[in-house]
């Protein structure tokens, strides 16, 4: 591979041999250009995450949203009636939430409605229409319901929500109302 600078042939990059027509200054300039080009190429071709720490669940880096560590001492508010919604997924989320209110009371909600709406736990999402408009709330509620049916404790369910396990529920089974177990 020969490169020309004006009428002067600089050299063969593969062998590193420079021809007599190139001056010492031209050789240095060529080497600087080669080093800069190689550096730029490495920057462009290096994957963006190659130098960072291994990825962790995004939720674990955030502060845990509001929840209650203990079961409620008294009666809990009612969740909204699923019949007032048209979407089968929303209906199933509200129906499931009504069945596990004590568990939802002890769960955080990673849509951070505690900041935006003053919610104290995931249960608050289903005592209002908020849960009907939020896929995070619905996913966490359905996950909580499924895990409760498997015999998991609220603390185990909370750990699963915090690690993002709720994102792996099979949403397809909730596309008809009532959902098939």
C-alpha cells in the first residue's frame, strides 16, 4: 500500500519501509497520523460497555420506593372494581390486586408513584385509577399475585420486585378476562 504526499512517496504501511524520497519530517508526520488514526479506530470500534462495570438490574441502583415492611395493623382500603375497565389486562391486574391486598401493601412500586402521587406502597396504585395506566404497576401486581399463589412471603416477593423479576411474567395469559390460572 503506497501513499503519496504531493509528489513524494511516503512508504509501505505493511512493511514499515520508507522510501528515500520521504524526509525525516514526513516520516514523523506519517507515524503521528497512523497513531492517531489507530487510536480513533479503536475508540469507534470498542463496544460502549467494554470499559464499564458489569450491568446490574437497573432497579437495584435506585433507592427503593415506599413500602411497608410489616403487614397492615388494620383494614386496608378497597381496590377499584375491575368491571369499570375495558382492557382485559387491566381487569386482571385489579382483580388480582384485590386478592392480595396485604401483600401489595408490603411492596414497593418502581414507577415511583410514591414521589409523583404520594403512594405508600403498590396497593395504592389499585385503590385509584393509576394502576390502570401503568404497565409497571400492573406487572408488579400480577407478579405479586403469582408468587403469593406459589407460597412466597411478601419479603421474598419484594426481593423479586427489587431485582426486576416481575418483568418476566407471562402477560399473554392475562389478555383475556378472567385470566386462566
